[in-house]
C-alpha cells in the first residue's frame, strides 16, 4: 500500500487578521458565508494576502483539488493500493476514504472543504472526509511505514520509472509531496529526499508521476 501525503498544503480558512479586509468581506458576501467560514483563496484574496506572513504562497486550495483528483481517480486507488492524506500548513490532517468521488467543479470543491472545516467530517453518516488536528510527524507515525520518501527538487535524482520500482519493492511506503506553490517545506521531515526531474515540477505532476510509475511497477 502506497501512502501519499500532500504536506504543508496551503489550505486554510481565512485567518483572523484579514477577516475585515474588503476583498474578504465582499467575497464572503457573494458566497453567502461568514468571512471566518470561507477558505482562503489567492485568486480572490490577493490584496488581503499581501498583509499576511508567507502571503505569496498561501491560499492555494486549487493545488489540493488537482492533486486529489489525480490520486483518487487513479488505477492504483481503484485497485486498493493507495491511501491519500492532506496535511495543512496549520497542522491539520484530512483523511480521505479511497472510494471518495470529489467534485470536479472547483467551486463545489471549495464548498466541500468549507463544510469539512466547519463540521469535522463530511458527508454526514458516510464521513468520506475527516479532518483532525495533527502534525505531519504524528500522521507518519500512525501509518507506521517501512520507508519515507520526501519529493524534493534537491533530492537524489531518480528517474520516475525506477522510483516506481523502488516504491513497489516496499510494503508500506510513504511519499510526501509539498502542497504549496513556491519555496521549501517549512519544517524538517525525516526521510529520503528524491527528485524526479532536474527542474521544479508542480505538485500535481509529481503526484501523477509517482502513482503512474508505481502502478507500472505493480503491473497494473
Ligand atoms: C511546486 S513544488 C514546490 C515549490 C518549488 N520548490 C518551487 O519553488 O518551484 C511542490 C512540490 O512538488 C514536489 N517537487 C517539485 N519539483 C520536484 C522534483 N523535481 N522532483 C520531485 N519532487 C518535486 C515537491 O514535493 C514540492 O514540495
């Protein structure tokens, strides 16, 4: 089983310090939400983000959306060889049941995330998605993997096909992919750093490369 963690993902509710910013207030009104119930999104909150520390990388739920669509619709997931988790910059972990079918539409995805942050688990009864306060180290400890790979542009260069074989040779590997648009992980993570290409890639490209090459090595 491959455990894929989208880590330090830029997914959060609008932080308190910018809740009265006009960009946030107008956006919340349009979406019929209170500002504190809305997911921060750099497309709409650009002006307000300038006032936040790390404002140039925050508010990117779109990265999580595309990564999750790629992972959950993959053959590896359909065949039961994949578990996907989202860890956020505020040390929350979202557990996602493999049978989850996420909304393709981005605005609907935002609505789902907003109700997840509000209720803790959605949809009621099925609880396909569940969020809890948990640092990345504790999530990895819970998974109890036989190895941890951190996808990193400065890691050891391994071709995607060979990396798929390495993953398939383990029982319970964890692969960590950064769910942010720029820069590096903010906190150290224990594991082997692996680069799949000599240049930076987008998180969703890394997710696809990892999964497809893992599938190939499994003979799926
Ligand atoms: C968009 S990148 C992060 C930003 C990147 N450091 C930059 O400044 O462009 C998102 C994540 O994709 C993964 N990633 C990016 N380039 C990679 C590469 N060449 N090989 C393996 N993983 C990579 C890393 O996990 C990274 O945290």
